[in-house]
């Protein structure tokens, strides 16, 4: 148990701190003269930036698996370079051509008066993939060398710098532009990247030139591993724009987008802490299954307890009112959203647990199927609730998340049970089909 915790805690803590960075930024923007506008412009721009960043996130998993020697590391780095170049080009097109405003207006549903500030925020974020790619590449190396403590070190430094910047901007009164949030975010990411690369280069120099059994020597050898994970991630691309577009058509779209952005970042603080459950399944489930299940059970109880505490007036007021500066209808909408998102946070560790078991058996198609079904049903419910209950505003998205989570868990669990049954009946056939 201790060995698993020492492996997992640094990754979970760094993910938790990553979510905290966005809470800090929302705390700055909430103190602007028109917080709904500044938070909305930042939220839409950063949500698109994160969607485009999905192919970079898979680089970390690819690097973690294959960066075992100098040649393999260079191969993964080459793949990271190609992906980064494509994403930077795409971001330039979105940020500096009319295509960007058309995308924000017709896909994300951004109103005309918010188009310019949203585009300006995205321009600030257009080159984050350069830092993100380097961080993912070297974080993968740090993980497979079991030096996950360095991920926490880099994130602590990042959060500290961002907190100092936030305090300075609030003190100076520079809070009325969403680009302030983008500047804080980019600075923190760059600093974390420097720390990660510093330690990663040390570990890289210690790698052997080649192993007895060379893992990869060409970029195309990485694609059978990289592409299925990418496709599973890209399924989610449809969901966030759909949520943003739906919220922009509710009775009070500015309030809906702002409240959802704040509540989602608070939810991510606990969700992201549980987002590495699949890693402990991959590393430890076959030898210590009971210990892994105990940890997942603990996380599934911890996550909703924290969100419900934030949502309560008695215990959560110091966070929502004192730290984030929320007041009035924005505060009430965030509290309602947190209650719905607590349901999702309860089931998320179990969804990731079952996904980890699918990865362990090489059956990533089950993960993709569950994502496709959950996204399809989510979009359908968003449309249905929009026409039936537009007065819910931001809470509409939270209600959908609470309803879809158990369905997603059921789908991936039943698919896994089916695969396990097939494997027990014909192990050779299943093994071949999963490659």
C-alpha cells in the first residue's frame, strides 16, 4: 500500500495543484468591474486551447511507455515536434484569421460583444503548446523512472509564482481583461516546463544508448499506441463546445458560462487528483488488487465530500465568498452546480479504474466506446434540457454530468465483462484482436 501511495500521491498532488491554478485565475477575474464578461471570455478561450492540446497530453503517456533509451526518446521527441508544429499552426489560424471569430460565434455560441475579448485571450494562449509539449515529453520520462516527486516540485513552484502574480494584479487593479488570466497561466506553465525539462535532461543523460531489445526506432512505430489513445481523447472534443454553445443559449448566457467555469475548476481540483487511477491499475493491480481497490474507494468518497463542503453556506463560504469573491446570483449558481458535479466526482475514480483494467488488457476500444456513448447522450440531453429548462443556466450542464456518469461507468464495465468472458473462452483470439 505504501509503495502505491508513494507512486500515486505526487501525480495526484500535481494534478490537484494544476486545477488550483485555474481557481486562482478565476479569483483574479472575479474581482473585475464586470466579472461575468472577463471570466466568460477567458473560459471559452482556454476551453478551446485545452481541446487543441489533447494530442499533446497523449505524448506524456507515449513517452512514459517508450522513453527507455536514447534512441526511443529521440523518436518520441520527433513525434512530439510534429504534433506541436501542427497545433501551433492551427492556433495561429484561429487567433489571427476570421476563421477564429466564426468558430467562436457559430460553434461556441459566443455573443458579438464577447467575440473580440475572447479572441484576444486565445491569441495569448496560441503558443502554449510549445511549453506543453516539452513538459509532456519529459514528464513521461520522469514517470517511467519513478521520479514522480519532481512533478509535484514543478507544480508547487508554478502555483507559487501564479499566486504572487495574482496578488500583484489584484493589488494594482489590473483585473478587467481576460488576457490577464492568460498571462498568469502562460507564465506558470513556462516555469513548470523549465523545472520538468531540468530534471528530465538529467534522467535522459542516464539512459542507455540502446537496449538489448530496441523498442522503437521510427516514429511510425509509435502510432499503433498513440493513435487509439488520441482517438479516445478526441471524442471529448465535441462535448465542451456543445456545453459552451448550450450555455450561451440559456436565459442568462453570461451568468451560465461564468458560473460553470468557476464550478468546473473547483470540481477539477478533486477530479484531476483522481485522474491517475489508471496508472496504479497498470502498475500494481495484477500484484496488489485489494490495495488498489481500497485506494479507489477512498478517492471516490473523498472527492464528492470536498465539493459538497464547498457548496455549503456554513463551510464553503470562506472559499466561494472570501477567496474567489463570488456574490449574488453567480454564487448561488456555482453552489448548485457543485452539488451536481459531486455526483460525477463520486463515480469518476471508478470509471478511471475500469478504464485502467481495459488498458491492462489492451482493450482500449472499450474506453472509446464508453466515451462515444456518453458524449452522444450528453449532447442529446443538453439539447433537450435547453428547450425544456433554459432557466437552469449553468446548472443545466451540471445536471447532465450527474446523469451521464453512471451510464458511462455501466457501459465500460459491461464491455469489460464481455471482453473478460471472451478471453476466458478463447484467449488466443482476444489477444490477437486487441493488438
